[in-house]
C-alpha cells in the first residue's frame, strides 16, 4: 500500500498539466495504477502475463463507472511483446513497475519501451535499488546476507523468488544511450521496507503521517539514496 500511494503521488507530480495521455502499463498487476490513471482521464492499456493478476484487474475494472471502463484495455502478455503489438511512438507514458527486477538483462525490454514512447513522452520505472541492497538485511540483523549484498545485484525477494536490483548510475547510462535520459527520480520505501508482512495495518492519522514522511524522504538526499526502490522518470 505504501508503495502504491507513493508512486501515485510521484506520478501526479510528474504529470502536472498533462491530460488525455496514451498510457501503457507493463506488468499492470491488479491494475491499481492503471485504474487511477484512467480515473484521471487517461487512456490506459495494461499488460500482465499472470492470469490471476489479470483476473483481479478485470474485477476491479468492472466496479468502475462506464466512462472509466471505456478508457482501459487489459491484455495478457509481457513487455517483450510490445514491439510486435505496438508501433513506434504509440504512447505518451509507459509504466514499468516491479518488472525489470525479474529480468536477467533489462536492456532489451528498455529498448522496446523506448521505441514505443512518443517524442516528449515519459517512461516511469520502479526498480529495486542495488546501491542500498544491504539495508534490509542489515536492519533485520541478517549479517551474512548483509555482507553478501554489498557486492551483488542479486537478492531473494519477500516472495522467495530470485530477483535483480539496478544501480541508478548504470540505469541512467543505459537510458541515455536509448535517447530517453533520466529527468527525475525518487526513493520509495525508505522507512518501511523492513515492516513485516503480517504487521497490523496503520490507519487514520498515523497512516497520513507515515505517507508524508515517506514522501518527503523519497524526494531528498541522503534518504532517497537508501530507499528500497527507485522510481525513475526518463523523458524522450
């Protein structure tokens, strides 16, 4: 929930003044960001390879008003198919959140997304922060994993799946080579990355304070540099 709320705020800031965008959400999951963007008036295409996630997205979409449903298309597939499905300059905004971490080599996916982005369009990437990969293990007292994380971009996520992290400098170089240079970046989950999955939910005033603290930390150094995730905006 913290991740989704922060990403929503950061997207809203970067999209200030922009209306009726053509949006592609690669790895849309249950459709949280896709539906929020559709409610804001944008035309959204969501893609996900997981049937369970797509079923959840369809269920959430069905509960929306007709005008929102008309602005959303949900497809089964992954980002590697974008080059076949969509022509160059097809989208004004492309989201790729929590996807690159599962790819051994993200460059082909990034090249495909850069190709379908229209001139002046934005690419929104949410990636695991390799420069802070030791933080979670260290703060939870797993010193073996902490020591290994300093010199690695590989880790095991909360689901027990092997994954990969990105370094901001290397990602910036790749995006610049694709003519989609980084415009701005935020940190996501600075203070809450070690919160247990089974922790009691925070609500009301405390939740608002938590989100405000996370949002502020995600905007400024040195806090954003040690965030669990990086939200990177690149512009074509």
